[in-house]
């Protein structure tokens, strides 16, 4: 029997514990002041240990196999005080529960055939989604839509393989399995479905997880101060000494349902020492890796505008004039701010969001998949093409059947399931051979 805190360990209004394991309902009942008799219904109960009330909680029973894991499960919604969380953790341990390993609930769900393997992976992708569009695409996979498409195609491949195997095993029969079974036309239909499936998939990449925004410009223009101001706390060291920032410093900012990774960089100049020069080199290289470049200048460096315009040519960029508390900004800038006073910082956030959303993860694709998933679908299509060629030539039909077996194997691997390789029973089931 396992348990886990499903919410962060932090003081909050609410915390959620999940427990799972065959027989766990009876074990958990030892904590209840009054028993729970109903399944899948929220019940308000005092949890008591050694005669002391730990907390008054909402409790839900899920009797297996009708639960996420397929086992008896409990969800406990308690107050989010750290003392309450600690007391309940001790109580569960005293009853014989152990703390779950990372992903163990999902692993058990997969082992109990409650989730296909790709759905388990989609759950992880959904949890780590930092973009609304990415979450939408992941949710479609979690819901089972993608699994159903892959399962359906796999079954069609198997059904077709019955006819191809039949033409081999019963070649002396009058019944023409290939012709009467319409193998050629059905094979083309399956291929078209696989092509449509491939076209509906968007491969998840690391770049999708966050939009990277680089602070770029000469030393002492207030890049680090502006970096800290956008974050709302001091992340980067600020100093009037040129070359203080010698390496890339990054931190996450979440604004209007979009996650950004802000990257502070060394001031671009002829560096004074080797270490500083490496920081400058990193800054120049990072331009090609980010989604947006913020060129930060001030009153003393605004004459550099043409130089930096050339440096970011062809890149998504904004020119930001900092230190407007010391004077008016010049022409040619997208935004005027003061990292010191906060003036214009909110406008800059909105401008960053607008600039980033010019190239969001907007897609007409239906599913977000991993690279290996797409490789499996593409490999399945290659096997189907090989099969079609052999069928047209009416040669090596045994190898054509093998192509279909391998194609089906791709979908089985995607789903994380295995099927017996004996199709003779299917042949006898579907056809009255009679001999």
C-alpha cells in the first residue's frame, strides 16, 4: 500500500493525499471517527489517531477496479498547514503505508491496464505544460483520443494480416484471400489513416516548454536591474562596475498563462579579461537560441542603436530604453522604462507577451507526442509501403505478412501492449474453411 502528498509541501488552504493498494480502505478506516459506506462520494470526516483528532477532512473512496490505479484508493482533502501534513504523513506510515515513488500511481495504473503507455507519458506532459496550447494538446492525448486512433489502426492491420496469412496457410484452397478480401484497397485505406495520424501529431520539444527572452546590450545599461524588476525579486547581481555579469543567468517568469525564461547576459563590449570575454561570447551565441532579444540601452548608449540593430537583424527583438528617470528616451525604441522606479515595466511585460505570441505553439495539430511516438508511426508507414509493394507484385507474400506484423508491432509499442502472435484462431473464427 502506498501514499503520497499530491500537492506541494507548502502552507496553503488545502492539501491532497492519495492512497492506493488492495485492502487499503479497511486499513485507512482505522483513522475514521465514523465509517464511510459509500463509494465515489465526498464524505466529511474527522481523522483520529490515538484518540486525538488530526484534522477534519473531505474523504473519497474509490473501490477497485473503478479507480485511477485499478486498486482500492483513497483521496484525502485536508487543511494545508505544515503540521497537519506532517501528522497525516506519520499516521499513514504508522498504519503500514509507504511513501510512493515518483510516478508510481501512474505506473500501477499502466500495469493494471487503466492507462496505455502513451497516456502515462501524456499525463507527465500535461503536468509539465507551461503553455495553454501545450496543455490542450497533451490533454487530448490523456483523454484517450490518440490511443483510440492507434488501437483502431492496429486492429485494422491485424484484420488485414488474417487475409494475407490465409493466402499462405491455405494456398491450395479455391478461396482467393488477397482478392476476395480486398487486401489492396484496405491496405491503401490503412496507409491513408496512418498518414493522417502523422499529420495530426506535433512533436514535443524542449523549446516548447518555455519562451526564452535574452537581455542584451552594453554594460551598465541596467539589464540586470530590469531583469530583477520583471521578476519581482533580486536574482541577478547589480553593480555599477562594468563586467559584473559574466555568465548567463536565467530565471522563470509566469505572466498571463505564459511561461517565460528570462536570460540575463554579460554586457557586450571589448572585455577586460578572459572570463568576462567568455561571458560576452555566450551572450552573442545565445541570440540564435532565444525567442526574443531585449536590446537594453540608456541615455549614454542610445547612439549604439544602429550597431545593435545590425547585431539582431533577422531576430525577434525589442529595443528598450532604460533609466527614463534620468531623462527622456530617444527615438527608435519600442519601450521606455525605469528599472529603478518601475515606470513602464508593466508595459514591457505586455509587449514581451505580444512579441512572443507572434510565434506561439499555435497549431492545427491534434496531438502533442514525443519523438519516439512519431518515429513508431513513421516506421509503421514504411512497413505498410513495403507490404503494398509485395502484394502488387504477388511475390514474397510471407514477407508481406511479416511487414504487417511489424507495422502492428509499432502500434503495440506505442500503446505499451503485446498480443499473441498466433492468428490461426482468427482465421478459423472468421472463415468457414472446411477441409
